[in-house]
């Protein structure tokens, strides 16, 4: 009901809308209308009320409220259900809890801030206000070996959404970093619950520092992190970014089930700043390897020409080595 009243107010931005008209059109009491208006104000909407004339919407908060994200969202699976929190420890942690409780494929968790945002391998993810901290709960019918492909799909969708909404082209560093001028602007953490033969559910966590001012980063990450705001001097609509990301992701997610990932991997290659580079690769439980990053394979693994010949890595931490100019 609150969303319907908001939609009516948005449609009447130029003038007042009487409580009576709202109550008549939506078949609710005047008191109920008044209560919903109060709830909207609590969420941050500025609603003016003029005696005898009614209500008028003067301002919309810059928040990722579900009704703002849904406005104009053309997906039917992703975002059908959105859990929104002003602050949470980790959207991935919450999404996992929801998945274990049976929440459906395509559920989205969004937060304005995270107090214990997670990176890979127990690292932490700094999540101040101004970014998008988002987790998708997915139930793809795939074997665990294919889970990495969803990280790559998300990196492509995030890069394309950023290009569309902010007009900025990021580079993707295998497997999960989006870079701008060599600094990290976004990261992806894919976690799975699986048996040997199949993935039960997959939590795809994505953090992108869209409107985070450079000074808002924690001191320990500030030197390596950037945001769209810091890079361009402009803020972008975070709700529009989320809509673009969800639309691209959904199209690819659904088409991959039928057509596979070949086209998605080609788009990933076009954003890659890893392929064709000399790299150092840190792999858990192995010595650091160096070599030339040649390509990615059909599962999203990185093919590297090392001293031992061609090797494929499914996980690891890439450092791009400076080009040697002779
Ligand atoms: C990642 O890990 O890049 C995955 C980040 C995923 C974050 C999202 S936010 C929504 C969802 N919920 C969560 O709890 N997590 C996901 P990794 O490759 O391990 O990179 C982590 C490293 O990046 C840290 O050790 C820092 O050095 C650096 N870092 C931390 N916060 C950053 C930030 N906001 N921007 C850029 N770099 C950051």
C-alpha cells in the first residue's frame, strides 16, 4: 500500500494530492493514508502536507530503498524480492542465512553500509556509505566446478552497468576485481553451498564504491581503492546502477543456462586487464608463480604460461607485473 501511495505522489509531483482522493482510489481509510505517509517520511521522503489541499512529494532520499530500485526495473527473477538494510554486518552472511531458510532464486540483499563486509580468504571489505553492497541468492543447476563462471558473469555485468550509467570503462583483473587507473573500484565474493555433484545455492556478493568519497575509505585500503566519484568528480544514481546490473546479470544468467557461457567469456576478455600480461600469481598452498596470462578456459580458470609450460589456475591472487621496456 505504501508503494502505491508513493507511486501516486510521484505521479502528482507538480501539485497536491488530497488524502481523500488517495483513500478513494486505493480503498483505504484516511487514517491509513496518513499512517503510510508517516512511514514514507520516516524512510526519508519529504512529503509536504497542506491543509485542505493534501500531500505533495518534495524529495526522494538517496537510498537504495526497494521501491526506488524497483521503479523501472525490467527483470522478473532478480529483485522480485529485495531485502534492504540501512546497516548490516555482511549482505553475504545474511543472504546465506536466507538461502538456508529456503529463500528463492534471484533474491537480492542490499545495504547502505556493512560493519563486517567480507572479502575472499577471510579478508575484510570496507563498506562505507555511498557504495553499493549487494548479494544475490542464486540456485543455478550447475556442478561446483562451474561456480567461478558466475563471478566472471558478475564482473561483466558490473563493468557494463558502470559503462552505461557512469560512462566509465573499468578493467577486470582476474578473477574478481574491477579496476580504474590501477585502483580497485569493485570486488566480488562468490560463496557456494554444494555437494560433489551440484550447487545447492550460490551467494554472489558484489561491492562497488560508486559514490564513496576518497576520504571515507579506511586508511588501510585508501591507497589502493577508488570510486566513481573520486575518479570522475561526479556522483551517479546508485539505484539506476543496481537496475542496470540486475538487468544485464539476469539476461546472461538465463541465457547461459541454454547457450552456455561462451559469449559472456568473450565480453569478459574485452574488459580484461590480465590477459596478455606478465603476472605473478599467489595460489593458496603453492609457491608464487610467474608467467604470461594467456587466456581463460571454459570454466573461467586462468591459463598461464609458466616455466613448467601451460598451467590452468582456478583461484589465486594476481599481481600485474610492470612491462619491461628494452
Ligand atoms: C573482494 O575480496 O574483492 C570481494 C569483495 C566483496 C564485497 C561484497 S560487498 C557485498 C557482499 N557482502 C560481503 O560481505 N561481501 C560482498 P578480495 O579480492 O579478497 O579483496 C579484499 C581486499 O580489497 C582487502 O584486503 C583490501 O585490501 C581491499 N579492499 C577492501 N575494501 C575495499 C574497498 N571498499 N575498495 C577497494 N578495495 C578494498
